[in-house]
C-alpha cells in the first residue's frame, strides 16, 4: 500500500472555488467528482481532496494495487475535478502523514468522516486501535544511484556477502507486472550503524529495480519474550505494508539465548513467521538478529518453511584490511595516521567495525590533546576520575563495616565493578547492559540475610543500578492465592510493587512443599516469567536454609537458570560473634569490660553447639538480657556513688551463661 500527497498552484484566473458558486457548493462538487473518479478506479486506488483554497490545491492518494501505474492517474484526477493547476507535485508519504491528510480533508468537509475512509482502505483497525500493546516505527527510504549504493557497500564489513547480492539485484530480469519477492534478508550484526547502512544499501537498489513498489518501511522491535500484540495486529500491520518493507529487529541484549528462553519465545516467533509467510510476496521482510545468535536463527528458520533468505553477516577484518579501515577513518577526520594508531592492532586478530572505531576514537582523542591542541596535554580524562571513584552512599559503608559476610560483600563489589567497567570500557567495545542480578541467599537464622538484602537495594540505588532501591519482603502467604486464578495475579502485583527495588522471598521452598500442581507451583511458574520481564530494573532474592534451598532449586530448572549469584551466609565464628557483640553494644552507648568479653567467648562456644542457635539474633538477645541484668545490679548500688562509666559498662555478672540441652536418653525395653 502506497500513500501520496499532491500539491499544486491554481492557474491564473482559477481559484478552485468557482466564481459563480459559493464555497460550500464548490466543496460539495469537488467531493462528488472525487468520489466518482474513485468508483472508476474499482478499488485499485483512491483519491481525496484535502484543501482547495488560498490559491493552493492539496490532495492525497492511496494505491492499493501495486501493479497500477500511478503517474498518469495524477493529471487524470485533476482533470476529472475540473481544476487547472500549475507546478503540480506528487510525493510519497508515510501512513502517519496520510492519516493526518485524511483528517484535514474531513475537517474541510471534502470527506464526511476520515474513519469511514480508513475502513474503506482496511486501515481502521490498525490506526484507530493504536495497537495498544504493539509499537512500530515507519520511515521512507532515501533514493540513491547505483554508484552511491556500491560505494557505501564497499566500506562495510559485510561487503563480501552484500556486493554479490547487489549484483543479483541489478541483474534485473523480472516483468513490471510480476509482483513478488524471490528472497528476503537476514542481517546479523550487533552494531546499529552497520545494520542501518546495510538496509540503506538494499532498499534503494530493490526499489530502483522494481522489486519494491514503494519507499515506505516499517520497523518492529522485540527482545526476550516480549513480542507484543495479537494476531490481528500483525495481520493488519503486514497488510498495510504491502508493496513495502517490514524490518524485524531482535535486541542484541539477548544474543544466543539459553534453551529455557528459546522455549519461552517459541510461540511469539511462530506467530511472527506465520505472517512473514502469508505476505511473503506482498511485503519484503528483513530479519535483524545479533551476530552470534544460532538458536534464535534456528527457531526462525524452523517456522519459515519454503521462504528463502539471503544471509548478510558482519565479517571480521584481519591484518591489512583492519589497517585500511583505520586509514579510512583518519581520512574522514582529515588527520594523518602514525605508528601509535597501527600499534594498537594485535597481530592477526580479527576486528569488527565497532572495535576499530573504538581504537581510532581513543587514538584520535589523544591526538587532539597532544598534537592538535597541546595546551590540553596535562588535563586528565573523565575516565580517570571514574576509575578512581569509590562506591557511593552510606549503605555501602554500612555493609563493609558489618562483621563477616565475605561472600555477600564480594558479590555487591562485583556488581559495582561491572557497572563501573561498562562506563570505563564502553568506548573499547564492552557491551553496555545490566545483566540479571537475581540471587539466592542461603544460611541459618540470624546470619543477616534480610539486613544484607535491604543494604543491597540501597547500594544499587545509590550507585545507579536500581531506580528506587526499596525492599519488599514476602513469604508463601503473600504470593499464593486462596482460589484458582488468584496466585498469578497476586505474584504479578508483588513484582509491580517491587519494581525498581528488591523482592525478598523468604523460605521460598515453602511455596511448593512437594505438592505437584499446587497453587505454589503456579506461583513458581509466574515468578520465573516475571523475573525475565523485570530483569532490567529489579532484583529477586530467594532466601532460606542451605539444604532446603538447594533441593528447591533442583526441582525448578527454569528458576535455577535465572539465578546469577548464590551467596552463602555462614554461621558466625566465636571471634565474629564477640566482635558483633562489641559493635552492637557500642551502637547502644555501652561497652563490655574485659571480664565480660572473656565470658562471652565461653557463652558463644557453648551456644554454637545448640541446634537452634540464632547467630546474630542470639547476640542481640544476650545483650538485651545483659542490659536488664545490669539495671537490676545498678539498683542495688548507692545512687550518689554511681558514675557514668558504671552506667555504660556491662560486666561479666550481667551476662547469662546458656544452658546446654541434654540429649534425649534412649529408651530401653518395651512400652505399651
């Protein structure tokens, strides 16, 4: 489907309104003549007056039959209307522009209702529904001559496969009456610039050789499992692009995905491929996948049947070719190369275009500072400042000051370092993304799992990894609904509540409890889906006892594959417990004397042998009891003789020694 805008100036002595008619009469007459002209075209094309006043005539046309030659139809239309124009000009426009022209025509009363016209054109669903869950972008290709197209292709890292295809396109051989596409295209690159230049080489050459009927192309993007829209959306989308091009771009963030993700997007790929096949002769499809994307490519090919694709994959430049590309970049920037530039190339290593541009940019920046503008030689780069920067915020300091927790500290430091590295090395080719940060915390009660989760959320917010950095703590009762169908909605609401922060699921194994097909299973399945949907701005942390958490994850392979970090929280040693006690007392404005500290060693050695030992919680309980014992002890003293040191000191006698639970005595003999 092709859209045109017609503009012309009224010839001298003709104002388009008629000297013997009122303006309203003239509008009605032009509308009636336009309708009569459209009937004669028998649905192959449609013309509508948009405006005919102020010395200017504007109309629009829609071509539905790609075989129809529109050039003679434009003057035939103005002649049928009885308007004499000079400097008439017709240009192709986008669907969006065509809709605006129809709206203007309706406002000027040349058509009764632009919605009725859209219905006639079979565009009402797509335009008026606004594709609530479906987004696409459209544009018009720039026309280019053959020499320009080949010159652009020569400098691309896809020229070994692109140039032969251009030769095939320009070989021609088809009749103008034949409509259809012998092949479609698969472009594999991670570089948006190369992808754009390849399409700008292909489309104008196809259009110039009659393989495309119009210059309009529409792009649709999807990533992961998020290919939105109903089947009717895609049907209308492809139908509206008849005679043109649809570009399907799959996000490079997902590269060569794992089996679980591939299974998750299988349905959406099948749906898309069904319309690629249905409209294979009316619409050219260009699939754009990441450079290394074997599994996704296989999924598409499994569902495309007999549709043929020309594969255009970005190639590596090695040795002399890599050096030639650096020379080309230098010529484009009007600067002379030197040995330092070529010294950055590593032997026979292969380079992609983005990597070579990064090498050149680093060399060029240094060249500007040291040679072109030597007065700035001593100014340090922003990168140097970023490299020296330490993690921001009080939460990081608070975590680092906590006793023990070596694994947890290492994990958050890795995440922050990765974030910093992306900023530092983006111009050296490091892909900028935020990998999934979902975690499992395993440890006994009192090992600070919840406290660390809360600090993680704040640290990631303060350092730009999360937008809100709050903690939403849930258990089985918060996620599993009472009735069928409630659980999925309940889980989704909790994920919405935690978006931008951390969802902390305590004792996650309680969700299933060995009941296959239970509501808990529904909760797990929904959690897996939502973890994928919210991977960019949310962290899910599962927490619980080590042995039960491992068993829980083994039962859920889809869940296990989405966990990035397994963080063990070991029981505190006696030394660490003593340090926690001293730090906790200090925060409460108290201190432990030497005898109290010695007694705590015996207390913790004894307590750690108990099955229900509470780690940090036990320390807090010991200190709370010690404070109460201290209060009782101080009340027996003479008030006037008490000093501030007496008030703030905990003594050995304030600390209670735990009782050791006796092991159960085995029974001997028989019982009734």
